[in-house]
C-alpha cells in the first residue's frame, strides 16, 4: 500500500505547485510548506515537528542572491544586519521575495495519530498555536506508543480558532521493535547537503528518491544538513539561518521523504555557525550558543539530551553521538582534558556499550574517529589535535568485534579497517556529486578498504543468513541508488567480512 501511495505522491512532485495535489493552492494560508519531520524515536515515544508557512511551496520565481563584493571573512565581521543584507540581496527586494523563500505564518495546528489499521483508536492533540518567536514552529512529544508499530499521522492547519481547516498533510513513522524481536532491517545514513549543490534543481537531492525506493526502517542524517558559511546567502543573521532551513526543507524530495521514514537528525559545524565551529565563536551576529539553540530547540525535533541509543530489535543497536555541544575549542593544546564528546557523554557511551547484548552495534558520529583525514584538519578524533581522547575512544571501541563506526562530515566515501584492530569505519559521503571533494581520488592508504570521491549515501541491512547466522551488510550507493561497494559482516566471525 505504501509503495502505491509513494508513486502517486511522487508524480505530484513533478508539478511546480506541489500542493496543487491537495487542492489547497488556491486558498489563503497558512500552509504546511515545510511538511513535518519526526525525531528521536524509540519503542514508546517520538517527537513530531512542523512549521506553518504563508505559501504552499517555496518561491520559484524570485531573484537569486548576489555574491557579496566584500570578502567572506570580512563579511562575517560586519555588525550591521542591514549591511549584511545589502551585500547579498538585489536592490529593492526583501528576504521573503527571494528565490527559495518559504516565509512563516501564524496559525494553529492539530495532530492526530493512530497505529496502522487501528484508526478507531485515533488520538489527537487539540489545536495549538505555532510560535512566531520560534520561526512559526510547533513540536509534540508522543508517548506510550506501541513498539515495532507503524503509525499514521495527520496534521491540520487553520488561521485562527474560528477559521476552517485550510491545509492538511498525512504521513507515517514506525517505532523500533523490542530487543527480543528478530527481523530484517533496512536503514540509510547520509551527510553534507546544501541547497546550491542539490542535483535536481526542481525537486532537491536525488538520493531521497533512491532511498525511498528502498523503504528504510530508519534514516540518520549525520550533520552538515545545511551550510551557513557558504554563499547564496551567507547566513550571518538568525533570519538568514532560518531562511536556509526553510528553503532546503521545502524541496519536494526532502519533504516527501520525511513524511515517510523514521528519522534521526544530528548536527555538525556548518549547522551551528561555520566550518570547525567551537565554543566562544561568533559568525556574523550569531553566537555559538545561539547556533546550538536554533538547531536543538527550534529547527529540528528536540530531545532532553542531544545524544541517544536506540535498540532496533535483537540484532541491532545504534548510538547517536553529539559532536558540538560539549567540545573544547579546537585551538587548545591536546591533553587529557581536551574533549569533543564531553566526559558525561563519553562515560554514557562506554557504559551502554558494555550493557548492550545486541548482535551488532553501530556508533554513528558526525565526524571521523579513524579517518584518515588531511593533515591540516583540526576538528575531529582522527586529527592530531584531539589525539589523546581519540586514542582513548579507539582503544575502548576496539573491545567489540561486532561494532562498526558510521560517520559523516567527510565529502568522500570510504571504508577504513586498520588490519591490527577490530575497528571499521564507513564514511557515507556527501549527498550529491557536486558536493564531493577534499581527498585525492588516487590516494588509497593501507587502511582503506574502499575509496570513492563522489556523492551518495550508505545503505545498511540486517538479516538471517542461510545457516542461521546474522549478517550486517553495508553498501555505499551512488546518488541514484546503485551499489558501488559492499561489505558483509557475519556475527559469528567478523573476520569473514568480504
């Protein structure tokens, strides 16, 4: 049934006015121009995020941003919002008139949800006003859900409490199965997107079409979801940061995908401020702390802590690690006190790994632990400036034979496996070919099992083999979903991976 709905909905995406499919394009707002997203799902809870907009889709007829005449580093030091805007907007235009704009709107939202084939047990939230101080967003935390269950969501929008319903959308998510449940799983891992480097100018990033065909049980974005510090525009104010979020999440491919798939969002440096962001930094008018708040509390589903471990049945457990909130400044001398994860999160990881009896353990990180990375980089555990804590973490993770590291941040795909260790690391690569860069394609190191400087994503499955052994398969895919490399891990003997 879901395949049929996807095919019909996808055909709507080819129409420039996406929401014409719902018949709402000729009405007055508010609309769900950014759809909705879910986050932090476990067996019994999930967070649902949405935003109301003035228009049913992004502005496709506005002018493009200018490339500033002021050099980027000098532009970032400007203290005048008016000057920052003047450098990047054509004369006479406002931000809401620019190409890609999806401005917010006041209004009220209501959510209903029910387990698949159980609509008679429907629950609903009641009407809630979106918060204009939080970019016209609203979030719900749903609790007391059933494990291993697909849920249907329906969202409704109206202008005021006396108005008729103006727009509605429907979607799905599924809760993870309990730890005793044996079953085949499918999942996708991605990193590094931005609006200018999308490979389908109308619909967004092509990987979302490819991934949706694989019907993953869950998806993880490891960060660098957008780039504040890239032009068109440089996001040096909160208004420009919000503009970039609203623009990329109004793209039809992304919007459809996030109404269909259980999702976990992580962040990295470009989602907070700028490249290699750390505490004490500012980018234009925005501080590091404010950058964290915009991501953690406003633009994405929120959790009490920005890290979590989730069991997906008997054979798989994932750890979502946080790499920005607790880190030391990159420029401090390396030593025992210098950290990326922070003492509390690191102790939590080590403890929960020891407590886990999952067949396979996936530690998902926003930046590399093994690398290799370039010698001039100073931001992750594979760099010399964080070697002390990096060595501690690598030593601890090496205790586990069926543990695999999945990382984002790097703009190329690779598999690293130092032969003298149990450690494996898979870099999922950037979300488009235009975004792939940063490593010489022919520089294959001894620890590399695979290297490809192209865009795509990582696709994983767990299943029971013919002899009853549990298999974890990890495939690097190109932007169209074609497999370009595969590693298979046998839980009985990891050294048999091929």
